[in-house]
C-alpha cells in the first residue's frame, strides 16, 4: 500500500495511484458544469465577456441601544427636570404585545422602567422625549411636552413588532355573548338606532374577562372589537348608563383617532366631546360613573 508523503504546497496530499492499462480518460456524458465565460477557438476567454458584478454594499445597521445607555438618558433627564426623587434607573427591554412602556419609582428613588424591545433601535431624541414623559408628574404638563420624535418612531413601528417570540400571551380572553343581567347586543341596537340612524356597522362586542373598575370600556380599532367591563353586567347598573358607555366607545369607532395641528394623537378632541354631549342623559351618566 502506498504511504502518505509530504508534497509541495500547503498541507498533505494523497499521492496519485500508478497508471494502469485502460485508465485512459473517458469522454464525459450527461450533465456537466458550464464554463463561466465563453471560450474562443483558441480556448481563451473572449475579450467582450461581461465583467463580474461589483460586490453589493449594504448600509451599516444602527447600533442597538443598551440598557445602560437608556438608564443614562433617564438620569440626565431627571437632573434637567430637577426630579429629586430619581436617584437611579433600571431599564429592561421586553417583547410586549400591546404596551410601549411601563415604569414605577421606588421609595429608594430607583426608576424601574420596562420598554418594548423595539426601543433598542430608537434614536436618542425619541428616548429623551420618552424619559420626559416618564418623569412628568401631571397630565397637563405631559400634554405640553415636545414628543414629535417619540411619536414619529412609534407610528413607524410595524405590526409585527408586537408579535415577537417570547412575548407573554394573556390567558384570559374577552367574553362573547350576553351577560347574566345585561346584553351588549341590545345596548348596541338601542344606541345605533337612536344616535347613528341604524347605520353603524356592528363591531365585535365582548365583556372584559375581569370586573375592571379603572378601564370601564375600550374600542380596539385594529380588531374592530368593543369591550365593556363586567362591572356593567349588573342589575344595579341602569340601562342608560350602559348605553352611555356603549355610545362613548362607538364614537371612537365612528371618528377614529384624530390628530392635532402639531401631529399629536387626539382621542377625545373637540368633535368627540361635542357629539358625546348629545347623549340624552350625558350629565347623569357621567355623575353616576364618578361615584362607581
């Protein structure tokens, strides 16, 4: 048996087997690898052969923001706003399904902030405005804050950003069908006939999975779903109060989300408030809800 021997060049190569009778090269048949460039009669590549395409240049990706980077921005914003309560910041990115951010300020002065994973790609201007929104103490002052960079970034987020792997799915789902004491279908029929001349397309009507008291009702435009808290499925709730809530949420479907002159979202704008006051027992319904 032939042994391996060092050959010239890099590494080791298997030595060729001595030739045997009948080892002449056989003509190839069937499929074969085509030449990349056409050959002339002399076997040389033709001069007018196309030149290889230049390598594709890809734009450099923006660096992802780290937790430490956002924590620094929050602390700098706290110093600028003279927010004495904030002494430290802890940021976590999470693949939320519907939330952009959440936060709380601990008694020891630590601002614990959870951000949607998409904010890793946000520009610093958007993150700085987000920090101001987090640290702003009153709704009135929050409305006066500049948020053009923040809104521009959020509006550009694709829907797929809220369906990322690893996001927690809620186990409780909204409940379809009539309640024990009240019917959303009947409430919708009354409101639609009285205030929309029967022309309002029926959305999906659902009861909330829990007896929520902070969020009494909501309309989800992307799913065309109107959800009412189970608190209203009670004989102690007058029908005109349930109908007011139904009318309020249907106005969101009717008008959509508006925009102010500066581009900011306006959910309860002047037109919304004007139409809302047309409800027959508007003042009574608002007073009843404030006592709940």
